[in-house]
């Protein structure tokens, strides 16, 4: 158990300088977003854990090599038609585009003061802001914690409320890739050129994660020349370690919208809304064809007509990838304009980003942790990428395995963990979702990571788990 006043572990000290995001910073906030990063290559090669029942594998056409998706490009400088003569597949094929159950079930807490005092006596100082925010605004927090096999005694706070996922949704892409690779539908040793990946990159909307990932691969000697290219297996590494949106969108369009949504369905994510590409989301927030028009009005129109959003987000992304003139014009527009505003970014992210529930993502993390995908190979591949934090000594001292994915968009900070504490044969899962964070608090937390510290404190601390459960219970 961590003593009171414990400072950031070596794990976070080593990582705080590494900035990753799935967002564009607002005009008033150009600071780097700090998130956890490392290399999945150190994930355990042999995972002696139980196996859950197999899940179905979404159908995918066999691809001998990785190639960029193709579609009919939309002429540059004209309004985007809604697929009048386009074969682009909109997002929202099998999943709804908007949440229908996003009202919190718990809006207030009345904890026993003695229980709160006992919790604060043990809670690390670095994790206290997360508890204080949970206490101050419980309706904006989702929390699920349990030891697998003992779910009945877990902690469930707004567990079944649909909340914006940010980059936590990338776990779906990871599973879709792992299943396709294990089934021989994708060849992880095939090559993807950097020129191709750069087509999916919208500068200014990931705080440099794409470029940092490429730099790290280059320094590791994993970028080959003539032409510059990497292995397909390094693309999900970019997505999980650096949370690179370009890598995610490349896999998204390579696998196809149908497969991404089918994967969510087969994973029993019954409360999942359709993940659209991050590129499509950012362009739907604001784009060159909307000059002189209100971004907020366009977003409200999407809420009134979700199918329009699914169609335009997909078409904007495909056009950006395929049409050089359109892509250049968009990059020029986004460099020159200070749109969307920070308020519009928050509005879009809280309403139109993919949503899911803490309970279902806890079950998903438990499933992956127990090798519960369709076969041992796909389970190993998914865990290999999720367990990249295990290269750090601070984690090796506490856990035999640790899987992790975080997410960040304006006002939103999410954390998803599974872990096997040393000596344990069943994992603990922690899902902690925050949204509607005040702007100043959100910017501060991106660097200090109290939500991650709070989650990590619970992973191998049964006494802390019990103290938190007691503090969340209503006073008698």
C-alpha cells in the first residue's frame, strides 16, 4: 500500500515529458498533453492466465499487403455532397451515432465523514484531486473497479451511463487489427509507406504524437528507406503507445467501417456508439468549406440529423486522404483559422465523440486480460500492445502484467486498466472516466495525471479499494 504523501512513481517521472493526445488544443491552450508512453515489445511473451469463451471474428477480405483505402474524391473547393456519387461508407452502419443514455444515475454523494477521513489518510497526495472532483461533481464521473471473479463486490458509480470515450475507443481498433492479423486477413510484416500514413495526418490536432512516433521508430532503426516505410505491425504500436490518430485512422479505413462496428458488436459493447475516424471528427468540427458559417450551428445540425454527421465525417476523412488539393487546402485553413473555438471543441467532443459505458469497458478489459478473444494469437497480439507499460521497473515490481489505454479530448480525461498484481492469478480492472472538467482543471490534469494515479492506487491495493467503497456509500 502506498503511504500518505507518496510522490509520482518512476513510471510517471519517466513519462511526463512525453506528450500524446487525440485532440486539437484550443486557441488558448497550446501546452503539450502529457500521457503515458512506452514500447509494447516488452509485453510478456507467455501469459499464463485463464481463457474466456471465444468471440466471433468480423469478416474481412484477405489483404496480402497493407494498402491505403481508395474512394471517389470530392472536387476541391466545392460543398461536400452527401454521397450522391460516392462509395464512401458512412459511420453508423450497425451502431447508433448518438448516445441515448447519457444522464448520470448518481448526481450527488453524501458520504460518511469518518469513511472519507479514513480514505484521505491513505490516499496518495497526487491522487487526491481525482477524489475531490468525484466528490464535487459525481455526475460527471464514471467509475468501475473489481477483481475479476468477484464482480458482485465491486465499485460501480454511473457504471451504465454512456460517456465520451476519446482514445479509449481505440481498443476496438486494436482488437479488430489483432483478430484480422491472427486470421491471416492482414500481414503484419507487410509495409506501409510514411507517405501513405502522412495522408491521414492533420497537423495541429494530435499535439505531435504522429511525428514523435515516427521519430522513435526512426531512432530504433525500424523505418526503411527507398521509399521510407514501416511494418504494418508498427502501426498499432503507434496507436497504443503514442495514441497517434493518423495510425488509428489508417487502420480504421484499412479494416473498414463495417469491421470496426462489427468488432464492437461481437465484443458485446451494447451501449457503444459508432466510432467515426478521428480525422473525420476533427474535420466535421470545422473545415474549409464552412468558411463564414457557424461551426456550432453545423454541430447542432448533426445532432438533429445524425445520419448527416455519419456521412459527412466519413466523406471528409476519405476526401482528405485521397485528394491532395483538398488536403493541402485543409491544412492551410487549419493553420490560418483559430477554429473551432475551445467551447465548440468541448461541445462536439461531449456530444459527437464515440460513447460507451464504464461497465462494458471494464468487461472488455477483463476479457482481454484473460485471453478472451477468438483465439490465443489474437489475444496475445492485443495484450502485447496494451501491456507496453510493463517495460518500466516500477510496474515490474508491482505487477506481472499491466494493460492500459487512456483518452483525452477537451474536458474529457479517461483511464482504462487491467492488472495482475504480483502473486495474483486473477486481474483487477479499473475504469475511470471524467468529462465536463473545467478548462483550467483539465489543462492541469493533463500534466499531473491525478486520475491515473487514483486508478493505479486501486489496482493492487485491496485496503484502498475497501476504503473507497466505504467513502462512496451514503452516510447512515
